[in-house]
C-alpha cells in the first residue's frame, strides 16, 4: 500500500529553509502552494519558515505525520529516519544523494544503514538520490526544480515512473510545453525499497492513470520474475510504454554510476518486454509519440487504415510507412468508390490513399470523412492536410475534434511552419494526435494496434 506517498494528510519537510535557491525552500514552496493537508517545516535553525511554524525535529511535531521528505546531507538521513520511526511516520521520500551511487564504500555503508533503520521502523522509502513524487491531483510535489525553470504539465491521465530524476524533469517540462496532461510522476533513484514493480501495481489501480510510461535503467537482482508477472498483469488493463537506458556496455556503466542500477543485458530486456507485453520506445521522440496516441485514441479493432490527403506524395510515403509497420492500407471497396465518385470532382483519386488534390477545401475533406468514419471495414483514419492550400480555412480541424464521436483512431499529419503549428496546438489540446513525420505516425499507430491486440487477448477489449 503506497497511498501515503500520493495522498498523505500531513507532510514534514526536513531540511526546509527560507534561503532562496535551496532544495528545501523549493520543496516547501511547492507544498505551500498546492497541498491541502498539514505542512510541517523541520529545521532546528528557524522558528518559522515561509509563514509556517518550524520544528527542530520530526518528533517535536504535535500532529500526526504521514510522510517525511528529507533534503539534508546524506550523513544525517539515518538520524532523521530514526526520529520519523519513533513518530510513527509511514513513508519517507529521500531526496538526498551521496549514497551507493557515489561508488564509494562510505556511500554504500550509509545506504545500508538507511535501509536498516527504515526496516526496523516499518517506514517505506522512495529514494534516496531522487526527486520524488509529483501528483497533479493531490498537490504532492517534491520536485525541487522551480516552476519558472521546470513547468508542471496540466492535470491529466498519464503517469511517469523514472529512475532518473533529470530525465523525469526534462520529460515533464516537455509535456508542459506541448500541453500533455500528467497524473503522477515518480523518480525513485537508488530504489532501496519502493521500486518499479510496486509502482506499476499501484498505478494499475489508480483511477487517474490511463497510460504509464516507465524509464528503466535496470531491475533489481531477484526481482526479474516479479517484474515480468506484474507488467503482464498491468498491461492487460493499461498500456505501459518503456524506455530502457543503458543498452550498451558504456551506457550500463553510466547507469551504475548514476543510480547504482544494474543495467544488465539489453537483449535480455527486449525479450522480457515482449513477454511482459510492454511497448518499447527506442527514442525520446517515440516515447511521446506512443504516449500521446495511447492516451487519446480508442482501441483499433483491426489493421485497416484509410488515408485522406491533399498531398499525393505524402500519402504515398504514409502508405509505405504504415504497411512496413505491420498495418494495412486496403484497396477501396467498390461500394465506397462509387459513393466517393458521386460526391467528389472527377480528378480526385478515390483509391486508398484517397487524394483530394491541391485544390481541395475543408468541405471536401469533411464529405469524405463522413463516408469513411461510420464504416465497419475502416479501423483507423489518417488525415494528411497541408494547411498551405488556399481552400483550407480551419473548418476541417474543428470537424476532426467533433469526429471523435465515431470511436475510431483518428490521427493527423501536418507539415509546415507557423500555420501548421497553430492547428497542431488546437488539435492536440482537443485529443487529436498530430505528426510531422509519416514514419513516426506509422510507428505510433502500430503500437496502438499492438496494444489493442493485447487487450483483446487479455479478454478486456
């Protein structure tokens, strides 16, 4: 049970300080600005911090404390945990670094001592050497990056699990910039206690999480079978996108010095991901491509993809990319051809990909989509709309948002500059994924189909 990390009634921030630019100051400000429960700054050098009464130790706090956030030098952490255990604290997020990740005997011994103290008192631990938890629904935010430097994404239904705090913060800043919604983000660093297995289990039951992204450097020794079993269970109900860092020998060494992770053989992990039904992203771009499609689009019932384009060349590129990624761009059946010919000018191409040519307008697109979307033999539709064409005035993009009622995957290719970015922003804010690259769209759509098959085979489609 990890609920107290995400929905505590009270939090103590150990190492809170009024000094600008300090980790303890940023964390305390985060809680003061967003958290609705009780907040207790702990620092023996102050009686008050940011308008809140400060305490010399966790034991001196008069009320109950569910969660402690520790941002003090590594050597002080065992003592803080000892105080917290006497107080009856349930969970600790240890932001502090200086443990096994340093590669020193002293750091390893200190980490072992932290584990012993926490275990003796039954305190669950996230960390050390992490940035902790950001929960957009409860207001818990231990990410010590100021909001003017790392914007927080809007509230949403994607949750992020990451061994790396730096990667998590960069990803969240990117999500905020592009308007993608976040439910929770957890950076667990050296994971001396809570790890990806428990977090996957927790998020599987979380009502505000629809898609999970996992940045993984390595699974702890002895947890491989637990990881596979948990991932297979979770993937039956929610898509899990995973990025494996430390694929090469040198990358594995870097991972070990970063979060004390055992990176392991990458080829083995690829096998594990397939067995676990996880969707592997192989680049930063693909991470967000998969997440944005999986978090916004309904399941695909089959492989049949129809393309409607105003640019024949891009339609051909997209056809190749879709077919090379295991999906099908079928021939237009005779009845649909007849229906399209009756409503389109004779110079338009009604074979899939359906090319409306460069003299098209919004209404021509809308007319074709009204023919395609209700059909049972159409499993997904991709619209290629180069907005530079004079006849496109924006009505098409408003229609696409309304067309979500058909319950079919609907993706868009937009290529261009300022105007394309304007329409991209509008569409993605309304749950329609937009791509500049046909190849990236095809890989993301293929992942959606793969996950759809997982759900069907799991008996929950």
